[in-house]
């Protein structure tokens, strides 16, 4: 158990709908990362937040958005869902990059949310 | 051409064998290199982290980085059935940001 929690575990929805995925980082971690893992694309970095602020952006579609709240939990919002959005969505957390040596800033992954768009 | 290439396998080896897993990459700005292990239906877990070129050893695992060839390797000695998993390489130009993952190599260690 990594200490990162994600809800829900599974989500089945229809095309055109909107869903929200939730992540609670490990206690004390300030950075949260979101990843998408699909069979054809592999693991893709989407976005990173550090202490409530967006830190880095990867291959995140405009239909997707995320935020990190003052209590450090994060939500990933996916809208206008398409069949191709079906994937595993992982959240990871780390202590944070500010003022920390890189070797100590390990990312710990949650169990993932499996999204199926029908 | 993908930014990070990795043979997807599956790679099957007998228990006790030495396993070699490899990734090649095209972005010369990458300087942080990581190997993750992912069991089926689980999130990835960090195995090894290396900065720049060189070798790093941790128990049965050795990570090698050759920046001149844009090639990284993970060696597993005395492989065990519990090592059966998908191994993902990942790299970034700035640690903690914009990780790029390889597609993963599926490894099966047969008892």
C-alpha cells in the first residue's frame, strides 16, 4: 500500500459525459501527479501540482482539467468523454521538488481508477 | 519515432537467470532516469533512480545509463518468479517534472 488513495476504483459512463476522479496524496506529500495508462499509448504524464499550484503540464487534453485543493487532495475532471478516453488513470504523490534533493523525491502511485466509456 | 522506445516483450526467462531490460531515447536533454515495476492491476512502483550517466546497484538490481548512446538498462540478477511484472523506464529533463515513460516490457520468470 503506497499511501495514495484514489476513488472511485471503477467508473463506467457514456460518451459525452463528465466525470471527476479524486486523489488523496500520502501524508506530508505536496506534489500530485496525474497519469493516463492505456494499452496503445502506455503511461502518459498529464499534469503535476505542487502545493496547490500547477507545476508542469504533459499530454493533457483541453477537455481535461485538474486542481489541487488547500487540503492537498486533487481532482481530475474529464468532460465530453470519448471512447478513446477509456483507460486507467493513476495519481502519484511525492514530497515535492522545491528545496529537496532529487533522489529523495520518489513518486508513489495510487491503485488507479479504471474508466470505461461506452 | 517515439521519444522513448522499449521492447514490449513478453520476455520469458527461467528462475535464476540474469535479465536485461533496455530503453532507448531520442531527447538528449533527459538526465534523470528511472525504472518502475508494475504488477498486474497495480500502480507502478519506483525500483531505481539514476542521475546522468553511470551505474547504480541496489540488491539484485543494477541500472546503467549511457547518455552518449541514449541507452539505459536494468539488470536483474538471480531472477525470481516474484519479479514477473511489467518494467517501465521513465526519464525527464528536470526531476519531478514531465516524465516520459517507455511502453514497458512484460517479464515472466518461470519457476
